[in-house]
C-alpha cells in the first residue's frame, strides 16, 4: 500500500508505455503537418523511408544515433547520481579539442589504429576535466550543477571560438576550423555491414564509433548495476542521507560520477570529428548534448533504452532532413517541432497514460500487477 | 443512540488491484468520540481520506446528518462541517496563527475584513474551548502541542461540526496529550462529533465512547469502549493474541562497550541540541533514552554514529575514541562493531527505490563478502538476502521486490536484519517500532532482547514510553538536550512523564 498504483510487468513498463507515448506524439505531429497543408501520412512515409528505406539512410540514421548514444549515456550516468548534467554539450565540445590536439600532432606519423585509442583517452580526459570543475564546485561549494554546467557550455563555446579562429586555424584559411586531418586520423567506415544485407550506399559517415558506443552502453550498464561504484552512485542518487549513513563520501561520488559523465560526453566528439568531418569546426556538436537529455529521459536512464531512443532520434534527424527536402512546406523547424513533441510525450508526460494502463492490466490479470506482493500478509 | 452524524455504507475503494477498503460500514453518533484503530495499511487513512474528499470511493454511500452526500473535494467536506487535523500539520511555518487560520478562507483581496473577523472569531473559540494560543505568534516558534491547537482552531473556524484527528498524539508529551484530551472532551460536551484515528489502544480506552477496529481493509468490529478491553482490541487488530509486554530475564551487564562523556552537539543554526551528556552502555544491557521528540535524541544518535559533528566531548567505542568532527567514516565504525538502525528508515536506513537485496547490504557494500573485485557479487548478495528474509520472517519473501512495496514493519525488519546479522558489539536503535504494526513490534522487541542476552550493548531511543519501559534495563530521560534523570525499568509512567516534560528537572534546579 505504499504505492498508490500497482506496478506493471516489465514489458509493459519499458515497451508498451513508451510505444503509446510515441504514437501519441506522432499523431499530434500529424495534425501539425495537416495545419501546414501537407498530407501527414505521406510525411510519415517519407520520414520513415528516409531513415530506413535505403542503405544510405540507415547508415546516416545510425551515424546520428552513435552521437546520441554517447550523450544519452553521459546524461544518464550523472542522473543516476541525481546530478542533472546539462553540460554534455560543452563537455563534448572540449572533448573535440582533445581529439584535435592528438590528431593534429600524430596524424602524419601513425596509423588510425594507434591514434584511435589515444584519441579516445584524450577525448574522455578533456570531457572529464570539463565535468570535474562544476562537480568540484557542487561538492565543495554547493554551487548548483545545473547552473554551473550551463555556464560551462558557454565558456566551452567561447574557448573553442578563440582557438578555432586563432591558434588552431591554419594560417591563411578563412574557415574557423582546424586543418583537415590526414588519413592516419580517419576512422574506418562501417557501411560494409549494411551492404552485407544487400543495400547500396553512396557515401555515409557511419564509422566504428558506432561499435564503440555499443561497447560503452554495455560497460555503463555494468558500471551502474553491477559494480560497487555504481551501487554507491545510485544510493547517493536516491538518497544523499542514506549515502552518508552508508559511509559513502559525497565529494568523491559527485566528482567521480561527473567525470564519467564528462568522459562519455567527450567521447561523443570522436564520431563527427574523426569519423566524418576529419577536422574540428566551430559548433560541431550542434545541440547533440541537449538531445542527449531527451534520449536519456526517454530511455529511462537504462543503456538499452538509451540505444533505442538514440536510434529513434537518429531517425528523426535523418528522416527529418529527407522530409524537409521532399516537402517544401515543411521546413527544418517543422522537424524540431516533431522532435519536441516526442520529447514532450515520451519525456515530460511519460506517466500520463500509466494509470489507465494499470487499471486495464489490473482488471484483466490482477497477478501481473503484483497483487501478491501487496497483499502478502506482512507482519 | 443519538442521531448519526456520519454514516458510511458499503464503502469500497481499490488502488489498481489492491482493495484498500472493502464494504466498510461505519456509523458515528452525534456528540460522541469515536475511535478507529488498526494496523498500518489496514485502511484507516484511506477511509478518512474518502470522507474528507481526498479520494473517491468506488462504491458506497456517505451520509452526513442523515442525508446522502457526495464529497469530491475537501471543500465539499468543509462545507458539510467536516474538519480534519492531519498527522503532519498542514501549516505554513513562517505565517502567524491568524494567517494560517484564514488561509483558504480569505474573503477579500486585502484581507482586512478577514483578519478582523478571524480575530474576533478566534477569540470566541479560544474562550469557548480552552484553546488558548496567541493569534500573532509565528507557527515555527510554537511548540508542537500548540501547533496542533492551531490545526483544531482552523477546522473549527471553518465551522466544523465533525472533527477527524489522525494520530494526534504521536508528537505530544504525555502532559500535552492529556491537555488535548481535555479539549476533545470539551468539544464533545459542546456537541461536536470527533473521530479519532490512532494505534495507541490506551488512548482509545481513555477517551472514546465507541471504537471500531479495522484489519486488512475491512471493518472487523465496533465496540462500546466501556465494554471492551485493550487485550480484545489488540486481538481484533491483528487477528490473534499478542504480547503487549515483552518477556525478559534479568540482565547481566558486563564491561562498558559504549561510553559517552560530556558530549555537546549543536545544529546548523548553532542551537545546542545535546548539552553535556554523559552515560555508559555495558554489554548485556539495554539502555533506553526516553523523551519527547526534538529534545536532542536524534542529534545524540547521529553524533554517536559519526554522521553529525559534535562540538565537544568524547565517545568511546570498545575503549577507543570515535572521530566526532563529523567527518568520521560510518563504514569504519561499522568495522569496529557499531551497528546503527537510524530513526528515519525511509531516507536514511533504506533506499526505498532499491530492491530488497540491495538494501540488505547498504553500508556493508564494501564488505569483501559481497564483492568480486570492483564488481558486486550478485549471487552472494542474493543468498545473503534470502537468508535474512528467512531468519527475520520478512514478507513478502522476495529479495527482488522494490523496498517501497514492503510494509513499514517489514521495512524495519530489513534494516534490523542487516544491522543485527553483522554481529556488532554495540547496537544503537532509533525509534525501533515507529510506524510498525503490532505483530512486528513484538518480533522486534524479542530480537532486541536476544541481542542483549548475547552480551551486546544496546542503546534504544524511542518516543514511545511503553516501549522504553518494557525494553530497557536502565532508562535515561532527555529534556532540552540534557539527560535529566536515570531510572530503573520499574519507573512509573507518571514519573517519567514529569521528567520528559522537564518538570522535575526545574524543581531540582531550584
């Protein structure tokens, strides 16, 4: 009787409810499409076909998803420790700086498989450092992490602008970006995997960072649910008082969690920088850090959910670009509206339909909602 | 019987698949005090929430003064003359009494006429019912007993004829509780109807005219108070006979295991909460600390367990000092044999969102038994949790169940199992049975005595005087941060009550 609602079986909790939320988001988005005078069904077809219809589309979808997996995991790790890391954007940006330094100095002398591990470490270290400062301020000075991480996004942007129009820009170039990396700092593409299934790909940036992202998702699952550190992070996340009681140091756990979060954010930069652009340009993160917040919330802070949510957002990015191209009435902003609706229904209004679903389950099959647990003859 | 003030007929209420109230019938006569008793989760609060408009009944009928009514919000309830005094006061701390009383009943935007009206009305109510309280006092500066009076005044100001009180004496001293009862009797004499929800059977016997017993969502019996006994009511509540007093042998106190000397603790505002307190706890004895909540007991426990910074003094655990700077590592103290069952199991002793097995290692999670390198040894943790579930009869016996889904008594057993099974030399327990139902109280008391009989030093802090008296070999009474007296277990309730209220202390000082 501690909870007003009985609980749902896991498949409904993690599968059915997100699916319903998502469907409602798309239905509402359909009305918006109708308002601008386009056919919502055709728009949906273009969106899905653009994302999954052709080999190239799939590769682009997964490329975007890779980025969002990293940022989603980053937000989730901090969230498990009840830290709302809004700074993923800036941490990723600074992570790009670490990659730039490694690649610019080593790309002429080493092959990619030597540079890649070094770049991973550099990206993670730079991102972690950018997470460390707000974490320290939170742990020692009580400065709220939401405020400091937002400010650090702006600091990161300013630092990068300075570096990219100054020290890191090749002499004589007009573009605010580093020189292009040599072949040694270019990551292998993964398009052949999709081609194995018979799809044709013209040119797409999907690269081995996708595999790295999946490995990280697994490692984060391991960290959160199977290690002592993860246990301590979750304890602190649910109840700082209980953590204090259990002998968990607040300072240590906040700093550790934020550094891991920052490291994951920094690693996100590997995907666009080494996998696609082969340089570090101004604003290359372009909001992926903020999308990470939505991905983490939608994925309910679980790595599996985050991978799925990242693919959904990858689809919206890729399919949305196709949609804007195919339907002139639908601009790029329209896609932002659709994404916003998904975030609204799947994130903010996550529990809107839950009571109804629970009532439904309870009337159909009382056992599935944990009746025994609640009615157990407790002393 | 006089005309019924409230009639509940066939009330049913389910949350999801859980039936909190099944087919409840209740009739409360006008001008009487009617008690409702039952264990936690028996459905008392749900029933009263339906009556007060927080919840809607799935089926059934409510009649007030003989007329069928529909109550869908608390405003409906207020309009029907039903007032409620909640267990946790619904007052704005930094408002004055007057401001709190008119809150929600303001008549004009500038409050001028409301305030004038409220002032004269309060004056009348205070004179009529002996509810003296300064209308301009700020709530946070009032003692809890007076805050409760403000709650009662609030209800009366809104014209309540029927007053529901939910566990009203939980936070009061015996003297304050007596005063409350006098007020309730006065209200009754003026024709008000009172519904009293409590789990303290003695109060039921002392003040009510009739009493209803709830168990697992059903109304199992209604009795005329004069014709029933505490034993019968307790039996009806749990469905079997219970021991109201624990059987225990003579204690065999051994060496001093925990020694507190001149301990002084201040809170974050610099107010002295523990004032120069000294005592020893020996192996093989239970020392009970009695006192009204808020007299420094919580801070004392936290300082001893290394969570709170102490200003001065020393605490020796098995002859070695404890770091009192507030930076002590509770993990290290656990290794040295100090187990701590905190007062607040919801936020401190447990992580409610965790599975049961995860909570069964909280604080001991860096113990090698539960680890394989940096990884948690899931198999070992589960085996350990199952073992404790069996030994402590934790129900339901599923270590994968979320802790929030256990009842209060079973949650407390999870904490106790974790702390006792570490075989500590010293066990300190805050509020061992707060919010725990009668069946589990008996079990917990037996366990604590078993610990004592194994030669452990046990320190119990509780606001339940009965509990302190039945468990302790020595009783210390705290008032305003000081230990104002030590008594043996034979001390009478009146004697302890006076100490708790600081009366004897003041007389002695004169």
